[in-house]
């Protein structure tokens, strides 16, 4: 039942970036900066212009190398990733948490890979029968492919929100709120199946953004206020009819059993007319809303 969407093939997919542990690089960078400071201090104290120039040049190079190493340091927190770009080109994603080091010329964008919730607004839509209903859902999702999340859509968080609302509207339009046919699924009676299909449809819609759907649940499902009272009366009437049908079915079985037992045990011999009267009386007693009032027959069975 999921909508078929002709989504374009992804132009980029996530792969690991070239990175290294940042702690050794941090130590080397600090040593380079200290050496640059020492070379600078020593150079300004020299009397020879040539030696001053050499030491200042060494200090400049060491300081530049130390600063470049520091710029390449990238802290990555648990539940986060860094999408790395070099001159606009995607070069990989850093998912290892801790202090990492990458090419200092790259740009690094932080992307959360934690599990998130999105709750749609209460939507007023028509179900499959045309009845206006109010429906809302909560969607649990997570970024699975950071490259697609960054480069395939403008804003993957807004994209998930819009696609979730679209899927909820489509699901609401595809099923009736309450079905009187046991072969048809309804929003109220088949919540597990409906939410499974909702998760499937949202997953198809947001796959282009590198997002996976963990779960979705309906948080609100009700008739719109303008028809809620009428629909409640209809539900009550349906419940009464169903209960009456069950009572009649049970009463017929009890009457049939009574006639069969009377005949088997030869308690009394009834002709067809008396059997019909007995059936009528038993059905009135068993199907009536009130307790039966007993009538004592002081005469014979036929008078």
C-alpha cells in the first residue's frame, strides 16, 4: 500500500574520512609552538643579521606548522559525526569519538547521529469514508548516512518533518476510522498494522536524506468535533445491534437444546403448535430487556 516514489539516485554516500588520533598531534603542535617561541627569543638576541634571519625564519615555520596542526584538531562527541569537505568536495565522515585530527584545510560540519523524536501537529483530514478526523503521530528517527543528510537535501530535519506529515495524511486518507467489515483494516481497530505501514511509508520518503525510521505511533485519533457526537451515537447503535445479535444467537441455541432434551427424556409430548408457542415464549424471556413475570397455569397444557 506504500506510495511508490520515484526518488533520484543518491549522488553521494557516506564513507570514512582519513583521520588520526588527535592527542599525538596536539603534543607535537605544542612542542612546535614552544620551539618556535624559543627560536624567536634566541633570534632577537643574536648580533648577526644572518643568524637573526635564520632563527626568525625557523620560528615562523615552526609556529605555522604548530598552528596548522592545531587547526586540524577536531573533537567528536559520542552520538555525533563530522562531515569533512576539502574545497567543496566531500572527503568522508569522522564517526570515531574523541579528539581526532584531519587535514587542516578541510571544513568540518557537525551532524548529530542520536535518536530523535518528531511529533506532527494535529492534522484535520478525511478518512477513506470521507469523515473528517483529527490525527497526529510521533516518529522516532536517526541519521544513518551523514553524507546524504548534508548533500542530498537542504535541511534534513525539516525534510523529515514534512515527509512525516505527508505520510500521516496519506495513511489517514487510505483507511476508514472505524470499519464495520472485518475484512477491512481501520485506523482504530488495527493500530499495530497501521503504524507499521506508516513507518514503512515514512522510511521510503526520507531514505533520500539518509534517515532511518525506528518507530512511529499515532498519538491522537478522533473524529472532528463537529461530527463526534453523531459518530458516537452510531457507534453505540452498532454496539447495541451487535449485542442483540449475540443474545438472539445464544437464545436460539438454548431453545433448540431445551426442545431436544425434552424430546430425548420424553418429559412431555408437544405438537407443532405447542412447540411454536414454547419457542415464542422462551425467545421472549431470553431476549427481553426485563425479567420475565411468571404465570402459573392452573389448567391443562392446552387450556
